[in-house]
C-alpha cells in the first residue's frame, strides 16, 4: 500500500482539523491517483470532508476506537491490521490518506509515499512522519517545481531503502 499526503516544509499536514493549503492541481492529483482505490483514513479526516461524507468512487475505510461509530457509506475498522485486511481484500489499489495519527499508524505497512511538498511554513498541528529523518526511507523521485494558487510545490515519491 501507499501513503499520499501534502506537506509543508515541516512535514505539517493540517491545522484545526482542516487542510493547510488549497492547491487545485494537488487536489486533482489526489483525485486521479486514488480514483477507484481503497482509501484508509482516521475518523477525524472523514469528519473534515464536506458534510463528513466519504469520498465518492472509492472504498472508504475509516479507523476509529469507538464501537458505536458507524458513519454511512464507509467500512469501519478498529485497528491497523483490520484496516489493511479490509483494503487488501477489496482487490483495489490501497492508499493511506491521513491524517497524522493514521499516517504514523500505517507507515510501517506502506511501500511508497507520494508526498506533495509545498514550499510554505503553515503552522500545522498535525504532521506526516519526517521521511528525511526516518531510517529506511529515501527520496526516490522529485518533480519540477510547480505553481498553483500562489503556492510553489513539487510532487515527490519516497520509497523504502
Ligand atoms: N495534508 C494532507 O495530505 C492531509 C490528509 C489527511 C488529513 N489531513 C489533516 O490531518 C488532520 C487530521 O489528522 P489527525 O491526526 O488529527 O486525525 P486522523 O488521523 O484523521 O484520525 C484520528 C482518529 O483515528 C482513530 N484512530 C487512530 N489510531 C487508531 C487505532 N490504533 N485504532 C483505531 N482507531 C484509531 C481515532 O478515532 P476515534 O477518536 O473515533 O477513536 C482517532 O481519533 C486534519 O487537520 C486534516 O485536515 C491532511
């Protein structure tokens, strides 16, 4: 499975329960990459979506410790192994889509991370694990610098050593 995230210069991913940036080109990349896939997320990330609704056209797998949490249109799971099994059993490509707790929880099970690096310091309160400092990971691909909505960013891929 792969993780997909957009991070600032400090590997920040969110603040106050929402995203740090609005970058339409990155949203498009996310939509196209995860189309038809199984996506694994934390309960807080699900709640951050418009109306708390799952992403259309994908199998939405949501991690929670709450046995009574049963949002409509999602597969609820209660631990990382259960999340991985539900995703792999679907036969679809699998992406871990956040947030901070769930990236940290599922990273060991990922082979690749698709990281959009945004050239900004956004003052985040949720983070992706710093893969430049994480043993076992290396920066395998780095795209050209792009611009959208006033942000400079690039698409990168980290892989396991
Ligand atoms: N930049 C990006 O690419 C990106 C992507 C996604 C999200 N985000 C941002 O990330 C932030 C949310 O991240 P977050 O870390 O606060 O929350 P999160 O990872 O989305 O969800 C955390 C929740 O997941 C559940 N959970 C965590 N570990 C679990 C385990 N071992 N077993 C079962 N359930 C478990 C718990 O739900 P319960 O409390 O229900 O038990 C926990 O409260 C938001 O600001 C969002 O906008 C950014």
